[in-house]
């Protein structure tokens, strides 16, 4: 979605030409991936962090264009709604102390945006879903004034035809209809990128798919939406439904946002083909020469149409083709929430990468013993129930599986995650520091979501219920400013 798009509406002929180019891109991509040496190189990581701009009362501040201009940093980008921004950290080698370096850059960018926001009477909130957000904040008027976001909404509505319906179970069940995709803007995430060589892509991708559930169970940070108490990570349900382009009624198509359709067997090219074959284009913008046109020596083809289309399909773990520096492949891990602190997010990322790398080194028989449907079930149960979720996991050394509570599974898998990080060259001290945060969080039971629920209950006992969400948010921001990870936060 980083492409510059000037048009907002398209003709049927645009879609036909775009589909033709997508098929051509797939052909070229297959050839590129098979080139000797393509994508070879040391593993690197990167990250994107979405945030919310809020005013002095803790409500969304729709000034993202002004704040971005004041921050004057190309790593700060606009997001879907006028109160969202995204920070794009630079890729760095995984070996050494990558998470400390990533944390330093994110902290610098957060300080820069906070200073810019303060000049407009605002501040920054790093949280999965802002507790004080209202339905009025999610209207069409709140969509960022950029053609690409208006075109995206038009494209999804063209396929959907009916209003977007959001139904989420919880203590206060939610049933919401929206004529637009603006509710997606309530979600803010911490997206981690891992560069992977083509030969090992399937193994690492399958490992990430399995590892995501216990990490998400430990990372929940969005227990409310529109003042409804819902899932531990409500953002997962909200995102999936707020951009669901499928027609109402029996849904035989695959959702645009999902964990996937099965364990990967055919490498990254299989995921790109699936993206094209299962999902209609929503932004049929033609860019550059026809796919397959000769490129200068040492350069990888841009494949702009495929990359644009891939950016409008949102699997929780997404394959990324990047033509930069001769071209390479990445896995974008999109399931983790923003916040509560930089340390918490780094710990989540380290646990996910470490456990995934360890799993990728195991015998692949586990992908036959554990049906993919169980991994999919794990993911959504982790989002709904957090540390108390019951997850299915391989029984190593056998061809069987077992069911285990997420908090117990986290304790069991932390040594494996440590081994995965150390084998990738991450310094032992850094691995121990960040995985220690996860261990303390799991043993205490205090995730970001758990703290928010407890703090909200305390605020409701102290003040009028309509003010409790703002009181809770204020305390959240105060605790986050301390820099202490969430398991250390007092509730009262």
C-alpha cells in the first residue's frame, strides 16, 4: 500500500488489464526466485509501528498530516484514518543486538512524533485499540485525505456491496454495521519483518504460522472496542471483519484476512499465486513496463502490480517480495499489537522470531501430525482468551499432538526460542533480557489486555462509568511513559 495512487475509481477494463499483468508478474516471480543466488544473504529484521494521535482528553486527534509534516522524517507515514501514523524502522542484521538497535530507532521516532504532536495540542498513544474511541471517530470523514485510501474503500465496497458487519463476542457483545472501512483505523499493530532465503522459506513460514498463537496469547493489548469489553486481542476480530469483501450469506470464498489455507509446500511463489487466484483486485493501477521487460544487470524486476495487489490482501503472516538490492523475500508478521511499551514489543518480536527459527529447524513431520485447521483454531483462541487459551501443539518425538494452556506452553517454549535466537547469532544477553520479559508476563498473568481490564474495573469502581475508559487510558499512558514493561505495572 506504499504506492502513490492518483485515481479513486476504475473501469472494468482496468481490472481486466490489471489481472493480466498479475498473471505475468507471477510468471516472472517464479523465474526470479529460481535464479541462483536470488535472495541470498544474512537474515535481517525490520518493523512497522502504528500509533494513535490523541488530544488532551484522550480522544482521537485527526491531525496526522500536520503532525507528519512537523516531524519531517521520511520514516513517518500516514495511515488509514486521520488520527493514525506509522513508523518504519530501518532493516538491520539479525545477528548481534538487533532488538536493542530497533528499540533505539523506534524510541527516537516516537519522541520525534510526540514532539510534533505536542505542537498541535496532542500526544501519542501506543495501544492495540484506543479505549476512548467512539463511532463518530470511525466515520467516512475520518479517512485520511489520500487517493489510495479512498480508492481502497471504493474497491472493497465494490466487491462487498453490503455494509461491513462487525460481530464480536465478549462480556459486552458487539454488533456493528459500517458503510465504510474506517473501523479498521481503530487497529494499531507492531509488524515485524524477517528476511528469509528462498530455499528455507516454506519451513520458516510454516514455523511462523504455528508460533504466532502462543506469542499472541502473551501479547494481547486490545480488550475493548467502542466501550465494549471483548477479546484479549479484539484487534484480530475487528481487522478481519472491517475489510471483509465477501458477500453476506454463505461464505465460500476465503477471507481477505486469515491465517491461510494450509501448510506451505511450494515456497513463497505459492503464496503470491494464492493471493492472486483467491482475491479480486481492489486497486487496479498499472505501473511501469510490462512484467518481463528486461531489467539492468544486478537489478530485480519491480513487479509493481503484484506488490500492490499483495498489499491489499492481509494474511496474518504475509510473504513480501522486495526488488531492492538485487531482490529478496521477507515474512511480514502482522498479528502483534502496538504497545504497551517499546520493551514489550521488542520482547514479543524476539519471542516470535526465536521460536519460529527453532521450529523451522525441527523435522517437518509436525506439519503432517498437526492439521492446519488446528493452527488456525489456535490463532483465534489465543486472540480471544489470551494466556488462558487452550492450544494444540506438536508432541515432539511422536507423530501426535497435545492440548496445553497457553501460559504453560509459553514457559515450555521459551528455551526453544532462546536457542533459535542464539543460533541466528543474537547476543545471549539480549535474548535473555527480552525472553525474561515474556516469562515474567506469562507467570504473572499480566499482559497489556489483563492490565487494561483490571484498571478499567478499578476506574469503574471509582468514577462514573462513562469516564472510566478515559481514566484507564490516562493511567495506561502514565505507566507506559515510565518505560517499564507491562508486567511491572501496578493497577491502582
